[in-house]
């Protein structure tokens, strides 16, 4: 098993493609570890790190190969930081229903108060017990309506610093500037330096 191939402990095909695109310039292939719709493991942690670590360690124990996992969310200031840790299942398992719920809750909130951030924590668990981790954040606002056809999850309503939603960014641009892109770059640097968590 080459050290430049990582499993992804996720059933999200869009995330797998995105991670593979972001890591391929580093010489690292990302291969989905699971298929189907159910969660890899229940996300019962109290932090993004705890959830990502549980997923990575579960897949590593099952498959014995270096495994990448993440937990991420959108934190809306006007909603007290929600959905946050519960972003993937804010009101249901359906991404559009979750997105719609955020928009409905913000109907009367003016633009200046719709500040938010996307946060991602990534964990790499490797055979022998090593764990590497990193975090990335992008600041922005929640838009009034969904825009754009790229991305997934809350991307169509998260407006970045340049006024476009993450779903309006071309994939290569998003990969370079997004919360996940930042987290993965930091993770690869820690992994190459041999600096586990």
C-alpha cells in the first residue's frame, strides 16, 4: 500500500471528488472507503475534531489503511453559531431542507447581520496509531437566495469575501480558497513534517 493513497471515511461522493482534486497536486490519491447513504459512525462528539477522529479511526480499524475524515459546518452568527456541529442534519438528512431551514430562519435578518463562517476540521489516522489534524475557516455571509451550481451542502447560500457563493466558484478556485482547502493544506504540511496531533 503506497503512502500516497488515503481512504476517505465518508459516504459523500461530492466530498470525495473534492478532496481528491485538492490532494492530487500533492501526489495523494483519495479513495472513498464507503458507499451508501448512512453515516459512517454516529456523530456524537462535542467538537468537529471528535467527530472527524471517530470516523477516521473507525475506518482505519475496519480497513487498516491511512484514512482521512473531516467534520465541517456553517456557523451563522444570527443563529447563535447554529447549525455548526449539526450542519449535516440540521433539520433532516436532506441538504436542501437544511439549507432552506437556515434561509427561513434568517428571513428578517438584514445583510449586515448575516455574517457566518464555514469551518472544517480534517483528521488523518494512520496504521500504528498516528493521528494528524488541521482546521480551516472561511468568513462570509449567508445569502438571501441560493446561487450557483457547483459544490454541495450550504455552498449555494454561503457568500464568500468576493460576493459570490461557494457554489459559484469554479472548483479549482474553491479548492484553493475554501475552508476545506485550507485545512487540507495544513494537514499535508503536518503529515510531511511528521507532526501528529
